[in-house]
C-alpha cells in the first residue's frame, strides 16, 4: 500500500468520511469535518501506525493529505 493510499485511509477514518469523498488536495480548513477533534484523531492514528509518538514540529506541520503521506514516507 502506498503512503498516499495509507494517508487517505487514515484521514478518511479520522474524519468519518468515505475515502471516495476525500479530494486529492484535502486540507485542514477546506473540509468541514476536519476540526480540532478530528485533527487529534489523525495525530493519534499516525502515532499508532508509526508505533512511535510524533514530535511537536511534525504534528504542527500536518495540514493536508499530502503532509500526512509525506510524514509516512519519512517515518515509515
């Protein structure tokens, strides 16, 4: 499974949306469901997937689907 595919799955689950409803350019502020609680769910899902906590800089940098995929590539 590619990093983008994994990122899309994680994001869809955190936002409680079907993967098909997420645009390729999904980003915070552009999707109504991506609020602070959903963002926390995304961070927790990433930490679970990676098996390690994110550092503060990584967590702050996550603003889009692309950011999630890039993090998975860097840390995967």
